[in-house]
């Protein structure tokens, strides 16, 4: 038995050497959903989930683009990506470090922290949608606009606070992120309005690729949820009426 152990140890070392040769550098981590938090703190666990809100919104973006084909969603998503590029550039210019005790000793691998990308993301998203709801979404009631705006702003504050709570950012970094996101969201909304008013958007929608994929622009004057429900209700009544009449016809024939 004792003679077998050195052989097993040598074989394990050989396998490990082969693996190291195939992968000379340590494996990287996919940061898209990678959040460090204090496992002993239940609030930290909740904040870690909350900090994944921007990633969730990105999934919602792609889902809506493929399912609804609304140009408004595409415009908003392009602006969101442009805001992320601006955040990346600002971090390289300002070069401010993250908090000293941040990310469980993994601070350096995340890069600089000013401005906060999460705060900027949420501020852009909230600013654009609020401006769209109050200035373009004519089919929304005043109550619905106010409730949605309050919900969006509350979510932005909570996500921004989660980054401070988890020691990913300082308050200064978060506040600057909120400021930059508000400015970029307002500017992008102004550009989208100008593109519409100048007739550029109509020309874009007439291009062959957009016509092939049935891209439309209806989100500012109709609610697809309400319209689809109304269509389903009418179709349901028509179907039930037809089915009942057919069943009655079959019953009459049997009686004859």
C-alpha cells in the first residue's frame, strides 16, 4: 500500500502539470453577475441581489426587442450602451480608486470606481423613461405616470445605495454616477425627439432591414398590453359564440 501512494502522487502531479500547461494563467471570473458580499450579513445578501438590477434590465431590453420590435426600446437600449461607454471613458480619465475595504480584497481587478456604473445605468434608465412617460406616453393617466416615476426613482436610489453598502463605491462615486446618468439620459431623450421631429426616424423605419423584422413605432400612443387584451377578449367571445352555435346545431340534428 505504501508503495502505491508515491505512484498515485506522481500521477496526480503529472496531471496537474498538464493542466497548468494547457491553462498557464488562472481562470477569469465572469463579472456580469459576480457580486462579493458578507455572507454573515443578511442585508448584504439582499443588497447583492438588488445590485443585479442593471443586468436584469439588460435581459428585459433584449426580450422586448425580440418580442415587441418597438423602435423606442431599441433607441433606449442604444443610448444605454452609449452611456456605459461614456462611463468606461470617464473612469479611465478620473482614475479614482474604489473604497479601501471594497469587494473583499478584490478591488484592483474591478478597475476604477468613479463614476459608479450601476448608479449611472439606473439614472439614465429612469431619466429617459420618466421624460418619455410625461412628454410622449399620451395613453398613460397622470396617476400611472406618477406611480411609475416614483417606483423607478426609488429603485434607482436602492440600487445606488447597495453599491455603497457592499463597499464597491463611495457616496461621491455614486452621486457622480447619478449626475452623469441623468445628463446622458436627458440628452439622449432630446436626440430621440429631434430624430422624430425631423422625420429621420420614419426614413429609418422604411429601410429594408427594419421592414424585414417588422420594427414599428407605436409605444408612444398605444398600450400593447391593453390592446392585446382587448383583441383576446373579442376573439374569445367570437370563439365561444361560434362553439355554442355549433354545439346547438349538432344537438338539433340529433333530435331530428
